[in-house]
């Protein structure tokens, strides 16, 4: 049974939901020189960080999460004192940055602060349970799947689904080791892409069994365990087909795809090949865009961030272009990639949102947005 999105908010390097979407349509990128890190040591010089002051405050990710949950809950009119409300937070690294700072600089952190219960309850004091799901870069997509199950089983009246991650030196170190030269921007599906860069952000949506808003038709999952980091076409295709089956749709009903699009040598051709396979028999291909060229890879927040921006696209009637894409890779030759300028879209659309994580932990969401 479909669930309804009754509230939503995001934070990215470009701002809140409204300012982020406006910047995407205008072709603005939020990439900038890294703050708070020794770039020479890391071999990473740029990222998509949230500008929240010159001094790195403790538990930045938790702070953005609180803001997003508060805004989404207010839009939904949640009352956690009279409703059964559960929160599920998807994240790639939790508050790993707090552990790094404790180790390097002695900045205090409590074990319970590494999860996000306090951050959610600061915005929604009466929430019953807060569950942190650490499922790599598809974490908030998995959180949405769990929320749909909770509502279907009548175990909650509403579920706050969220995702958040901040830049960590651990991930920056890994990125710096796999490239000879530092990457200065993410260029999804581009022949001259040079790799991924981290983005910072948070997202929160409220889903309920009834109400006015976009419908979550289904979330498809797969865990192919093909490789520690390399994606697998078969696992991604399985997640896409699972999503379509759960949503009760066929591929020809999809109007728009928000791609995972990391700008990496392995992900882009694999995702493009999977999309080409799933939509092979569709006469009018769906539009395909992605947001990481403008806001970076926001890890655990990526799935929900794309979902919220997909809703904004349909409501505005414009799909933002793939930032950083100039010449598409061969594997994407048959896809309707949105390039250079925003593409028009009708006031009603079925949207597929892709999110893939290390270890083949994949989540694909299908939503329906009405005017």
C-alpha cells in the first residue's frame, strides 16, 4: 500500500530545499576548497561542505538533522504526544567525525552521541523510537523501505525518515588514495570524469498512511555482495525491478530517474548499463538527471536528498541538468540525460530514485508526484 510524504526538508552545501533546488536549476555548483582538513596530506583539495562557520563545531551532522526533522515534522503537523511516531535515520558514517576529533584533538564525545536519537528528539521530543541504520550510501533509501513496512504493518501512525552525513578525514583519505591528481568537481556520466567528492547534508521526510502529498509507491532493495566497493549490474537491475514490482508499475510508466551518478570510473558505466537494460523496451525513455555534480556525494543522505529534489522538480515543472556533464560516456548513449539546460516535465510524474552503496547495498525508490 502506498504511503504519503506529508513533510520534507533538506540541507546541502547550497542551502535548504528551496535554495538548493533554485541553484540546481540555475546550474550553480556548491563545490569549494575544503575547510577543517589538511588538504596536502589528504590529496583532496575540494568538497561540497556546508558553510556553517569558520570554526568546526561539534556534531555538525546532528545539528543539520535536527533542523530538517523539525521542519518536516512541522509541515506534516506531527504530534508525537498523541500519535505513534517512529524515526529511522540512515547514515553512512554516523558521527565518525566526532570520533576523529576526539582522537586527534581531544574534543569530547559521548558514545550515545554517535547515533542520532538526541538529534531527532531535540526536534520531536515525544518520538517513540529512533533507529540509526548505517547502510553505506543507500542508507536513507533503506530507511524509507523500513518505514513503508512499519506503516503497512500498522506499527506506527507516522514515520520520520532521515539521512545525514558530514565530511570525515577517513573517507577523504580513501578518496585521496585512489586518484593520482585531486578531483576538483564531480562530473556524473562524463567521459572526462575524475572521481567523486564528498558532500555534506541532511534530509528528512515524514511518511504517513494517509494525507496529501507525493506517494511512495515502493522501494526495491538488493544486497548483491559482489565486491567490497565495485558495483554490479545484476544487483542494481534487481533493485530496480524489485522497486517497479513493489510499486505496481512497468518501466514505461517512469517519467524521470534521479540517478546515483557519482562521477566514478565504476559506478557511472554500471548504472548507465543497468538503466539501459531495465528501460530497453521503452519507446519514450525517462529523463535522467543527477545532483551530485552540484552538491557532491552526501552519502547516507543521498537517497532522500534526491527524492526531495525530484518532488521539487515535478512541482516546478523543470528537471535540473546534470551539473558537470559535458560529453556522456558510451554506456549512457541511449539515455535521455538532461544536459546544459533544465528540461520540462509535466505536473504529474512517476519518479525513480537510485542509491547504491559499498558491498552492493542498493535501494531504488519509486514515487508518484501530482500537481
